[in-house]
């Protein structure tokens, strides 16, 4: 090969280098990058953080929604009790002493709420309360009221937005 190179120098032609030589182990050609088959730790952590933020907003809203629907059941029970109290008044010219005397109220428990009837001494006036002891929610309706009154509006649900902005 040396002889061939030297001849090529004299003739002015490009030297013949022969077959391409084999590369050693250290000189391997760069291989194309492999396709990743999984997620990196950073991607997983970002995903978990996003899910946690969404849960922090969604769970209190869901709990508040459930409590409001239970409160709506209590309002419905109070309105039904009011109608039945007036029907009892029309029949007996007085209000009943116990809620169980009304046809729809064999039990004082309506959903999560406990109904309590307070009849005043003359049996001409009443007040019905719906109390939910586990969250401290309280509603009432009286003979001179047409709609139930929420006595503890803050008892309904905790919200992330109320915590941040109040």
C-alpha cells in the first residue's frame, strides 16, 4: 500500500486507499436515538400535581353539592310538614303536639335531618326545625312563614375558593 501511495504522488492522481478500514470498538458510528418506552419522573410528578390541584378544587365542590341536595330534601320535608300542619288545623282547629300525628311523618328523621316540632302553649302557633347534628346545619319554618329559613348558612360545605378569597 505504501508503494501504491508513493506512485500516486508522482503521477498526481488521488491515492488509492484501498477498502475502507474497519472501525475499532471505540470508534463506532453514532446510533440513532432509541424511542423512549415510558414516562420520565418529571412528567409523572407534573401529572400528579395537576391531578392534586384538580382534586383540591373538585372534592369540596362535590361535597358542598351533596350537602345542598340533602338540605333541599330537608326544605321539602319542612314544606310538606307545613301543608300537613295546616290540614290538621283545618280538621281539629289546633296544631298537633307531635310530628308523628301527621300522615307523612311516622319518623322524625328525614334523610340526614331530624325534624322537631315546637307547638306553643295555646296550640295556635308552631315552629318546625330541621337539624343536622353532624355539620351543625339548622333550618326552620313557622306558622307565619311561607318558606323555610336557613339558620346556619355557613354550615354548608367548605370551599377552597371561600378559604382563599374570604
